C-alpha cells in the first residue's frame, strides 16, 4: 500500500471528481484521530504551550507551501485545528490525505 507521506500533491483541475465516501473512509483509517465532517478532513492537535503550538503551525505552513495545498487552521494557546478540502474538486481529494499524512510525520519528529 502506498504511503501518503511519500507522495506529492498534484494539480487537480476543476471538474476532477472528489473521492467517494469509501475512499475517504479508507484514507481516514490510515490517519489516527482525523475525521470527515463539514466537507473536510480534520484533526485537532494539543500542545503544552503557545510556543509549541506555533512551532507546529509553522511546520504545517511549510508543508502547505511545499505542496501548494493549504489547509484551514484555527490556532489557540495550546491547540491547533487543521482541516483540508480541495476547492477545485468540491470535496476531498488524495491531496488532502497526502498533506494530512505529512503533518502526522511532522508530529513524529
């Protein structure tokens, strides 16, 4: 089975179909704590303090820039909510799972 974190995002033009629910469920099974709600996949990450939260948020921003795929992020003192969807397909794409997996890998460092 391919590892999402070893993949790179690719441009998805308008009209590309989003993933089917079965594909989304299979992807989520590989990403502990990630859920599908509100048309996005997301997870809330908890930290000990603001400095750790901001270091994480900056790491996510670096991934987003390298992959040219940007999440919605809600940053608080000791937590950060990250949510991905692909606007050009009007739903969830493989790019969302690629970035989510790269964030999980970031957390293992």
